């Protein structure tokens, strides 16, 4: 496995947010983590990304233990997150936001090449490169958030609620990009409340409920699981 989360628990004071959670993402996979609000999805992402420290368990990436190393070391190891809500710098231009994503890269030539790859993937960003991020539409801001993440030349990408607040056409474009990125070999961990959407795109999935993994397996199997159908798909 490229990413291995082994029995991770997280507490906020006396409140347990995660209880012995274990998940994995292998090379070439899209793995979905689904569940309702408050299930613990964001806490797990924050633990993987070094924002919060587990109270128990271990997290390994590419053969190295990364928990308790801090968020900068996690990025340097190769994990990058496209955050929920995009978390852009609104008063910076499109290009300045993208360059902020390359703060771990010291080679100017590689940064220029990464910029060109982003503009090739999202031509609208190239047309808007001198505009402030706050002037972009919601869909353009999401493209910018994705592009900024790719500027660090990651080995794995975590997409946290990429469909949030977007029109269906834009959501489909973002999903197409995630598929294309994965087809190039990039492992993807997809965090989504939209369970049907997640299971449509992912190879495997985990269902997180009240801080615990309650179901896991191939996406096509979970799509027809009676609990998933009744709890998340309205069937």
C-alpha cells in the first residue's frame, strides 16, 4: 500500500473523534472515504496531513511513518490536499496562488513546467492568470485549488469534498480530471458526502460512521449494499 492508516484514534480532549480506523490507498487507486457530517472524515484527513496527532495508531506513506511529523514534512513526503472550501488566497492572483503551491520546490525550471502543465489541464486558468482569485467563479476557484495542489509535484492527492457548492457540469469536469490524473498513476483519496458520486468514480471505498469504519470493499459492491442504499442512496 502507498498509504496505510493503521488503527488510528484521535481525541479532542475527552471526545473521541476516531476509533481505531484503518484504511489504505495503493498505487493507481482511487479510494473513497464516505460518510455523513460528523462521521470523522475531516479528522482522518487532518491526521493523515499532520494537522492533528493521533492518540493511538500509525500512518505510513511510501514505506515511511509520517504521523507526528507535522504538516510540512507530510507535504515533503508527497501527500497534498485539495482542501474543502478551496482555501485560496483571495487577494492574490491566479498565478500567485499557483506559485504558493510550489513552496517546497526550489528549481525555477520545474516550477515553470508545473505552471504550464496546470494551464494545459485548465486553460481557463491560463486566461485568468493575472486576475485575483476572489474574482473567479466557484468552478474556476476549484480548478485553481486543484492546480495549486499539483504544483508541489505530489505522489498522492487527497480531494476533500471537491463537488461542494458546484454546478453538476463543473462537478463532472472535476471528476473527469481526477480520473485522468489517476490514469497517469496518481493515487487518490476522495472524501465526499455525495456517496453515489464517490462510488461511481472510486475503485474501493470505506464507510465511516461515528468515527469508525463500518463497511469497506469494492465500490460496485458497496453500491448494492443494503445499508448503503438505505442510509446514503435513498433506496
